[in-house]
C-alpha cells in the first residue's frame, strides 16, 4: 500500500512520563530493532514528543495508521 513504511516509536523518556516508573520494559534501541526485523518496515523514527504530529509534519505520509 506504500513505498516505504516508517514507524514513529516513542522515546524512552516519553514512555516513562506517560506510562509511569518501570516503563518502557525494553529500551528504545531494542524495541526499534524488533520492529526493523519485520520485512515491511523500512525505518524506525525516535519520537521525542507526546504526540505524533511532529513526525507527521516531518514525513508527510500519504497514509497514517495509529496503533
């Protein structure tokens, strides 16, 4: 459906601030590595904001899926 799949993944600090102590369970690099192991994923972007709006402005995707 798209030429490139980019995943915006929240930075550790953002996850900790929104989810509380002890989160994330896995550091950003490990989470990004897991996502990149899926063949369709081309790139993982470290998102340093509480919202994906900045990443959307940066990548200007034709299709946006929030999960």
